[in-house]
């Protein structure tokens, strides 16, 4: 009896896709949206990241999947060319050892944006600091494919002139060095 159970487990493990961690998946898929070399490639990356039925909000306002697409694609100043992107913090928690479902939260920076100045209306080179909390779930019961997508998404984002990025990151490093020893 034990042999049958063990052989079944071996068969199942060889038939399932070896998945990256939920955090690695989120890192790679999110970066693909912003670092895509064109709006067309960015659109494909968005489709790979979000489920069609995603529940989402940004800065406290519920948004549809179509609005997500529009927000992510409209931040690109031109049809061709990538934006800058990096995570400052990223934490993931899988719901199971296979990493097929779970949650991720973090903060990232998007640079290369052209945002109208609130004072003059002129375009100013800017960056966006964005905090997100997402729920990721497999979209298929087929264990041989990686069908993970974001099904719930909450974001808080704000834009800043690019010249403030270095000061903000230095302030963050100072805080970590001052209080990090307590961790």
C-alpha cells in the first residue's frame, strides 16, 4: 500500500511543471510589463500577468481590467522603447509548496515617465513609486503548465519629478541603516 502511494506521488511530481517561486514569478512578470521594448510587447506582458476577471483598485478607486491595460500602456511616452523598473521591496507567500497560488506585496519604481507638471502643464521627466498587494492563482488544473495570473490587485501609486528619486532612495537607505539592526 505504501509503495502504491509513493509511486503515485512520483508520477504526479514528474507530470507537473516545475514552477519558480511565487516571488520570482511576480518579479519576472511585472518587470516584463515595464521593460518591454514596445507597447505591443507590453500589452502581451499585461495579458500574461493579469487574469481577465481581475478585481483591482488603485489609490482607493476600483478599476476594470480595461483600465489596467490603459493605465499601464499609456504611461509609455512613445510606441517604442522601455521604461525603467526595479523593486525596492518584494515579499511573497505561497499558499502551497508548489507555488501555484499565493500572495505578493512590494514596492517598485518605474522611471522614464513624462508627466505634466501640476504648475506649468509642461512634461517633466518623472518616476512613479508604486506599492502593490496581489493575489496570484493558477488558471488551470493542468499541472503541466504554469497558468498563474494575478486575480486581485491593490495599488497605491504617486508620481514624482525624477530629480527627487536619489533623495528618496537615500532617505530609505538611511532609515534601513538606522533601524534595520532591530530586525
